[in-house]
């Protein structure tokens, strides 16, 4: 009956701007979209929602015990991966000098 279990998994993730520091509304919405996509790739059969709240927290339905702990741990990993990827950031605002240096190096290599 494992298949029935996976199809009833529900994940509600509550996020807020504090996760990302000072970001624009566009960046925040883009972040949430990428997060939703990442969750759906990880749990294609689950019902997933991402909402806003004062606190960052997760509500998981349909599983208990170790399975729930595993999902919670994986959610944390995915959130961190999406945050660290920085794909949701506006291009022109480079907060990190390191990243600017990396792109400069790439440009130099491309100069034939």
C-alpha cells in the first residue's frame, strides 16, 4: 500500500521575506516559484502549496514518524539549495564581489 501513501502526501511551506534578507517583491515571488518547482520535482505526487506567514514553517500531512522527518530534512535542503543558487536574484544587483570576479574570469576566457 505504499503507493497510496505517497499520493496522499501534502506539504504546505510558509515562507517570508526574512529568509532572503532585503529583496524586492519580484525576487521574493520568483524565489517562491522556484521553490514550488523544486518541491514538485522532488515529490511529484504530493499536494504542495507555498504561502506567506510571519514565521517560516512547514506543515506535512499524510505521513508520520521517520518518513515525515525525512521529508522535513529534505525540504530544508531544498530551501537552502534554492536560496544559495541565487537564481531568483535580479541580475544587475550583485551583492557579492566574488560572483562578479567569477563572471569577469569567464569573460576573459571567452576572449579569443
